[in-house]
């Protein structure tokens, strides 16, 4: 009777040890599966948000061209459709520099602050700060309210410069030089 009890005790101890080893081995698999599911959920939400932003003009559709209150956020150009963005809506987004500081300019003649949308050296567009919307407003309109880290960085894919080429002696036709630069890929 004592031998059978000892055999049962040893068997139960080995079974518990085997279960603990199995659980610790599979624990890393479970953690990886949870991380994968979390990343997949965030990636799906990011695609949904970008499609919503790029394929919707917002509400009202011409909010970038008017001082109307923005009820729904979208950057699509309502006249073109597709993935074409409205330059008017883009100008109403509050911009910041690479360190995250707002690009605000004070103009003493009007006594107002303006959002500085910079282009090339010496070129900028100033939009009254009261007409601009910031990230927290956009988060609220998109319904994510701080759930995800949200930021938009919009930059041109290609830049096209067209300049007339001087011809001597002057002729009856126009010659243009077209320079196209991209993000490092051949065009």
C-alpha cells in the first residue's frame, strides 16, 4: 500500500512539473499572438482612418473654402474625387515644425496671429489662426479622442518645376525646361 502511494505522489509531481514546463513554453506563444492581434487591430484602424480622411471631403464638403464650422473631417477635393486632396482644406490644418512647435506668426498691422504654411525658401502662406483646426479637434471629429497616437504629415510625392529656356536669337516658339524630382526613386 505504501509503495502505491509513493508511486502516485511521484506521478503527480512529474505531471505538475510537465504542466508547468508546458505552460511556460506556450506562454511566449500566447504573448506573441496577443501582440500580433493588437498590431493587426491598430493597422486596420490606421487604414480605415486614412481612407476616411482621404476619401471624404468632410462636412460641409467645402469647409476648407469657407469659415463654416467643421462637423466631419475629410481632406478629399469634392470637385475631383478619389484620392485627390483639397488644397483649401490642407491650408486650414494647424502646422508645426519638426520639433513639434507650432508655426505661428504675429502680424502687427492686423494684430492677429497666423498659421505659417511654409513652402520653398521665401514662400509661405499665412492662414488666420482662428480659422485653423488642430489635432485634438480632428481626433474628436474622427471619434478616436486620444485612443491612438494621431498625427498627419502631408508632403508632395513629386515636385515639378517648369521654367522658360532663353533662346538666342529669339524665335517664334517657346522652349520649356521641366525638372521633376521625387523621393529618390527614378521617375
